């Protein structure tokens, strides 16, 4: 049995990961977050004001820890860079230091981001591309990866990072698709940033958690990093139009031509490494957005 701890288990990816691994017989799954929960089994609450993971790793000898916690907003990182640094960088150090002291055999998976690449000079971007982030968020994710390397090199803690590209799916209440869906309730014209020609490599959250299990079973845990995406470059205009189609929106979609600071222009991942682990996408962008639209409608969020 693999004792698996998910830090940030109440968040978007963390909750999906908790649900995914909990139904598999080979895992004993534990959750941890800042949210109070007096019902769930195997759950540990972390103090939001002063996160401390020491006691957590003293209690149970975890085999694997997946860090799904942290901030996930480029615009907010520009407004509140200190908060972003604490959540995305300092907390990674705190978790790893607790592992070093009390559970050094525990393998650590950090959820990083494609934001570490910035605007890569070549597409599809490979894991060995030089990082050049264009936002505090990307910088802090890169620093967290360096901390993972520090603990592997100097303390022998087995670590790796998942560089997740543009995640979406049921439960996500922020970023492009959520904002787009909310705007359908306002008027007959929706205006978005950019030109619409910007591209992303979208990946559905269920494909992310399936990739996570492949990492658990196959990764070297030598402070390496893995692209987590579908390897498909999708223009933002195309993705936005697909969601509006599935929401039966009949108004106009326009792009203002102005780009937000910190946003990359084009993204497409080389996923040959995770592909060798046995990954294959379960969701095309059309299938994934259809499911997201159905969730929005079922929950009466549009």
C-alpha cells in the first residue's frame, strides 16, 4: 500500500487528485489544506496564517507527497507578489524541510507551471528549454523547482516537478473559461484581452491526475521536471468559441487587441517524456469544454 499525501486537497487539482486516488485499492490517501473539515477521514488542517508541516510528517511515514497547494493567478502575482512568493515558494521549502527531518524516504511531487518558460523561442517546448518567466508567478514556480533540486542534491530527498500547462475542468471557478462563462450572462457582446491568435496547450484536470499517477509509478525523482499537457497548440479564439457553442451563446465574441502583463503569447508542449510513461489524452479540447459547459449548467453557474 502506498501512503499518499495530497497537500492542497481542497483546491481545484488537489480535490480531483484526492477523488482519483481514493478509489484505487493500492493507495491510502490523506488530504491536507487550510480549510476546516470535521467530517473527512485522513484529513489534516494546516494553519493558513502560519503553515507548519512538521507535525504532519512526524505523525505518518508517507510514501509520496503531492503538493497541489499554492496560488495560481498571474495577474494577482503582479499585485501581491509577496503573497504569491509565500504560497508558491516558501511553502514548498517548508514541506520539504519537514520531509527532510521526519520522513526522508517520502517522494515529493511539486506542481509547477509552464509559466516558468515564459515565451519559449521554439515550439513545442521541451523540458530542457532555458526558463525565462515573464511574471512573478512564473519566477516563484521556477524558484520552487530550484528548491526541489536543492533538497535532492544536498539532502537526498527524492523530488520532481510537474510543469502543468493550461489546466481546466469541472470545479474551476477562475481563469479564461470561467470568466468567459460568467460574461455570457451580461450582454450580447463578450470582449476578451488579446487578439485571439494567442495559443495555449489545454489539458483537462482528469488528464492531469492520470499523469500524476504515471509520475508516481515511473518518475526518477532526481529533481527532474515533466511537461503535463496534450501537445496541441489551440488558439484562444478557437477554445473560447467552442465553449460559447456548448453554452448555446448567440452573442458576439470580440478581442480587444491588448495583452495583459505577464501573459505568454504562444504555448505548445513537447510531451514525449510523459508519453513514454504511457500517457495518452483522454480529453480533446472539444470534449473537455463540452463537459465543463455541462457542469456549469448543472450547477446553475451560467
